[in-house]
C-alpha cells in the first residue's frame, strides 16, 4: 500500500500544475460485481445466490449452510478487485479475505464483527480472492455484496467509524426509524452540520433487514460513527410492566441504559415522549429508563460491572420528546450546507426512504412526526440550569471544536 502511495505522489510531483490538479481528482472506483465469476461453498445455483447479493433487497441473502466453513471466491480477470463492501445480516467474530498463493490461499485482510456494513480496502488489488469464515460453526449471512476496482471511494459504499466516545449528544431511540419520525432533523443538524460528537442508540433490535435500513438512513444524514443496537426484542405490549418483562426484566433494561451512559459519556441525552407518543409502551420504556439511568450512571451502587469497566458518569441534560418541563421548540427547517442545502427535516424525510420495509405502514416523518410534533422537547433533568434561549440541545453545554 505504501509503495503505491509513494509512486502516486512521485507521479503527481512530476506533472505540470494543471495536470496535477486533474490527476488528483481520481475517478470513482468501478463496480465490478456483476462481471465477476463466483463460486460458493453452500450454493448449488451460484447465479441465483449472486442475484440475492446484488439485488439491492435486504430481504434476500446468502446464508451459510449448517455444514463446513462459509466461503466464496470471486474472480475478475483483467480488472483487479481493490475494495469489497459487505452488508451483513449476521457477522462472524472473525472472517478473512484471501488471495491465491500457489495451491494455497494467503490471508490479506482480517475482519471482525464491529460493523454490519463493512468496507475492505485491499493493499494490493487482486484478480481472484476468497472470503472465508474460519469457524466452521459460525453463523454467517450476507444481504448485499459489492466488489470494486481501483479508484476513489465509491458513493454506493459506507466506511463506518467506531461509535463516538464522550458524546456531545446521545439520541436514544426505541426502534429503527423512530430517530427520524420523532426527533426530526436533530441528528443531521448536530452530527453533519454542526459536526458535534453524536451517538445514536436503539433500545430494540428490529431484525437484520431493519438494521441494514437504519444504517443506510443514518449514512444519508452524514452520520459516520457507528450506532449502538441492543439485543432487546422489538415488542409492542399493553403495559409498561409487560414491556419490561418481555425485554428480560426492568433491571436488565436499566443496567443496559446505565452502561450505555457510562460507556458513551454523553453530555446531553434526547429520547422519547414519556407517554410513548401514540402510546407505544416500548417508547415509554425508553423514556422511563433514560430518566432512571440519569441518576444511576453517576451512582456506584448500580451496575457494578459497567461502573468498573467504564467509570461513573453524570449526564448534564435530559430531554424528552413532547416534554412539558422547560419546553423548547427546535427549528428543523434551516438549510444544511453540509448536506447540499437541504434542511434537517428534509434530511430526515430522505433518510426515512431507506427504511423500505416501513413504507407501507401508516408512519412517516411528515405525517406522524407532525402529529406528534418532532420539534417540541422538554428539559426533564439538568445539571446546568434551565434553557433560556431555547432551540438548542447544547445550550449551556461546553463542547470541543
């Protein structure tokens, strides 16, 4: 990789100034996927499997069979593969990319289970490669796959950064898409336009398809730090107690949110309406747990394991959607230069289109978010005094540039 970089720099230095500028504008990497030849360890009809991996539909996937290792090979004669983009449903703890070496395979990249959407850049492009999950018992599911040639980072891929530490704002959403419908333009306004350290966390795991959709939505709003997605089931019970129970018990949920605060160290937390907007009890659980954990995260008497691992943490401000205490009204109609001039609300509306599985429901940013006004929030708890100016979750909060 270093040799390629040094060679490119030398070429650029030898070019005339005018030609140097155009050379630096490297064309986008070509998508080679459909022209590649694939073989799969667990597919009797490889072309059908390739279609599942390239149809843009997260409902179709390649699934590892119950026997043997999970692997596939890809060959692209004449057009070397320089980058791979995976959209996993289930990521094994370890997986590798290998290239041929004589009669064997040599590992050139080792991946983990940090990101469902994973970008791999090869140090040396290869005309043939293999994906392998070494653990023969590991579950592997890939919903989408793209292989790219050399060039600039492709617009169709995502390259996630780790979840933020010491977040300025944590948006705690019950489900995938709630962060758009009920928090409006908050995430793109603070994460993309104001370049603040924004964390997004989801209390419920809505399944592989919706996990992939939420990543696409967040990416479209300029979010680059990976969100936190719990393992709690997506349930809609008829009472708060029943909701807590199906999620493993109230103490388990409270400990998860407490550990979340201690791990991410947010200055400000924004979450759901205490009444669950339209009455959804998992929204109510999110709102309830967010407030209880506000005190617990700063108290060593609760969840000793996360206290030892992350230390104690005192959140500075907690906002509930539609809260009545110290109400503020946000303006999501401000154009965001970082997103080409669309407003924060328009960015949320666009992000919602990536939630394809939800398009046939009665929910939307423009309808549901208007009925349960996603501009209105109440400052439920504060360590820095009330908001006096309003319209800013970070009022009275010092953040780094």
